[in-house]
């Protein structure tokens, strides 16, 4: 069961690589196979028949919530090691799961605006895809040169920068088509 504790966004979970044969309601594609889990405590129980074994991953299928960390590994094993053809062939003694992911120091809402905003929204701005990754995480951990933060703050706090999250004034940023 997944509980959505976000304040204002629905979520849905997509199990990447899993066949959802006869289980379309569990595919995690919002507004297509499910409605999405409502914010503020909404819950949904993903129940589906597992037809595969292996290492997969799950991630949010709403906008770019996965860039904020709504993702993880999913390992589906045989009920016993005796049934596992890989174990039978290689007799391994340990398993390691490595999850690599991009890490952005901007939240996903800001990334979507920066990607979809019109050219020239502030001097020198040009939307780009993919947005450059700040650093790489391995199993949720990474290294970042913190001396770069001051430079980033100085650039983003430039007086000519229009803050799309400043709701104290009328918003004037429209999305590109």
C-alpha cells in the first residue's frame, strides 16, 4: 500500500520493466491506467500478479517526481534458491544492488519550469533538455563540491532573475509549446 503524504500533488508508482498482463490498474500511469493517489493521506494498494523475476525499479509517473527521489530498486526473486537458474549455474553467495541516479539541486517543479520556460525569461536563459545534472548518486549517496553553492546562489539571486515560485506577485511565466 502506498500512502501519499504530499500536500498538493497526486502520485502514482510505475514498476519499470514489469509486464502488467491482466493487471492494467497497477501500471502506475496516471489518468490512463489509474487516477493517481490523492494528496494528504490518500492510499492505493498495488496488487498484481508477478510473472517475472529479476531486478527492476519503481518510480513516480507524475511529472518529474522521481527526480525528487520517488524511486527505488525492486528485486523479485524465486520463492527458493533451488528454483533460481542463475543461482544454480553460478552459486553466488552475496547480492549487491546498485542504484545510480541523477541528482539535481533544483526541485522537480523548478526543473520543469526551467525546461519549458520561454527563451529570454531572464538574461542569458535558454531552455535546455536534458537539464544538466548537478551530480550523480549511488544508492542515494553522492559527493558535491559545496564551494559551488555560493556561485549558484549568486547567479540565481541575480536581480534580473524572475523567481517562478514567488507567489506574492502575479506570475508571468508561460510554458513553451
